[in-house]
């Protein structure tokens, strides 16, 4: 995968400032809105079943996230998802905590059945549970990350089974369409010490999908850009803690340069 193509995709996000309609969780709402703004996208959070179809139609992408789900919100997600499908608006789905409870696993599968999801993004445990395998999980956090090969196999079969694209994140990230797969080795362990960094990433992938129809390219571009911004943020806050890192991540989502991405981006088409 060509880093020039990746920076070109990122530049188009900044130019086009796509509207990202999020139906997300209460933990990460503000962080997600600020992260999307820092990247150059335009966030909106809208949840009422009376308005979600109208908002999804207007948007460049719809992002669904079941982090603090309830029955009303799930109904709204399905209405929004079907409106997005009817209007060729791409849909990203983050099945937060799938596998932790039966309700989350069943809801994740229901959304995948009733909505045509363009890209499914989760940690390895969440994706495994959605697919129907068991994998260690602790609340919304993955247990063991798994080897690259295990994650690649899981991404392949999940993408094929649900006819979608899959991103599995962790120490290394994978994006797969069921046959072609990219491996991204950017990011920083401090990302695991700030809540919502996975949820924000799902919305950022959405912003890239709003400007790029090639889902593998959009996914890889988002993973590289986000991972490089995190690496620079970690470097800049080296003597400090996760609080400073969280703020610096927002700064770097706005300030990361083409040169940074070309220098530090680490992506391989397998
Ligand atoms: P979890 O709840 O298991 O933390 P998540 O939804 O927060 O899952 P992550 O897998 O943590 O999602 O991915 C979020 C971001 O953190 C991604 O950019 C990923 O590359 C990065 N990341 C996660 N773990 C590491 C790590 N050990 N080293 C470097 N980057 C990491
Ligand atoms: N509990 C329910 S949703 C949520 C928590 C802690 C946020 C999870 O965010 P992420 O991005 O998966 O770490
Ligand atoms: Mg995480
Ligand atoms: Mg998550």
C-alpha cells in the first residue's frame, strides 16, 4: 500500500470536511466530536428515532457504536443504518463489548443482519465474539491481543461471513475485505490508557470512508494517520501521563503533517 495514496486520502478529508453522523456511547461523545474536528471533519451526534433517518441521509458517513446501548438507541441505529443504505451513505459499526454480555453480542449480530455495514471495527475479542468464536474479554477491553496471523485469519473469515470489511485493532492493526489485507504497525501503548481511543478511531475511519470509496485504502489511511499522530503525541508528552497524552493526541490529529505520515507510516499490503 502506497503512503503517497494514504496522504492524498488524508488531504481529501481535510479539504472536504465530511459530515460524520455518530450514534455513539456516553463515555466517548465529547472526545469523539473533538477528535473529528481536530482531524478536519464535521461531527454530529443525533439519536432520536424521529430524526436519525434525515440526519443519516445528509451525512457523508454514519458511525454506529453500541458502547452504552439501550433498546431505544438500538432501534434508532437500525432506522439510521437503513436510511444510510438507501442513500448510498457508508456505515461503520463498532460492536463495543460484544462477547461481554449476550445482549451486546446479539445486538451486534442483529445490526449486521439488518443494516448493510461497510466496515466493522473492533478489538480481536469483539470481532471473534461477533463471528461466533470465544476470545478472552474484560468488559469493553480485549484480553490477549492474539498473534498477527490469528487476527488476519479472523478478519478474513469475518469479512467473508458478513460480506463487509473488517478492521481489527490492537498492537498491530489489520484491515481486510476478505481476500486483500493490510497490516498497519503504527500507534502507541498509551492509546490503551485513554478511554475512547478505539471509538474515536472508528469515527475517524468513517471520515476517511466519506471521501474514499476504496474501503481498504480508506481504512488503511485512517489507521496510519491516527497511529502516526499517536506516536508523535506520545513523544511530545514523554515525561507526562495519559491525561497529557489525550490532549496531545487531539493536537496531533490537527497538526500531523504529510511529511510525518510519509516518514513514520508503516503499512504493508499482504
Ligand atoms: P480495547 O477496549 O481492547 O482497548 P479499543 O476499542 O480501544 O479496544 P484498540 O484495539 O485499543 O481499540 O485500538 C485503538 C487504537 O489503539 C488503535 O489505533 C490501535 O492501533 C491502538 N493500540 C491498541 N493497543 C496498542 C498497543 N499495545 N500498542 C500500540 N497501539 C495500540
Ligand atoms: N464503557 C462502555 S463504552 C466505553 C466504556 C469504558 C468506552 C470504550 O471505548 P474504547 O474506545 O473501546 O476504549
Ligand atoms: Mg483501546
Ligand atoms: Mg472499543
